[in-house]
């Protein structure tokens, strides 16, 4: 059975963190982003894994607007999907 996967921006704290944890509680796996709070993002990943889900935290700063940053992030998402879920697409943004 394939679990659904959500991409949650700003998942290391605040609304993004809450959204990631609520989705995980409903059985949705999560790819979350963080800008500078890697330790907090790792804590969210650990909490999701403790609930029995899968999660990955990826760095991404959308405020730069740089095309190269977006391309690198897209490549990182593709890599995470292939490595952790053996899939090419996520279900929710």
C-alpha cells in the first residue's frame, strides 16, 4: 500500500510544523523544508518517525528567488522521493 506524501514548506516550526505533524498523524508521509533551523527540522522528522511515518527535511530558502536554488531544491525532492519512497511524485503541497 502506498502512503500519501505531502511537501510542507516551513516545517521546522509554527504552522508548517503543526501541518506536518497533523498530516503524519493521519498517515501521510512528509517532506518538509527549513531555512536555517536544521535541528528543529530534524526534531520534527524524529517525531513523525516515532509516530510510524516517514519524513525528510530539506533546506530551502524561497526568499532568494534564485532559479538555481529552485532547481537544486527540485532535484533534492526528486532524490528524496526516489530514495525514501521509490516514487517520482508527491501527493500534496
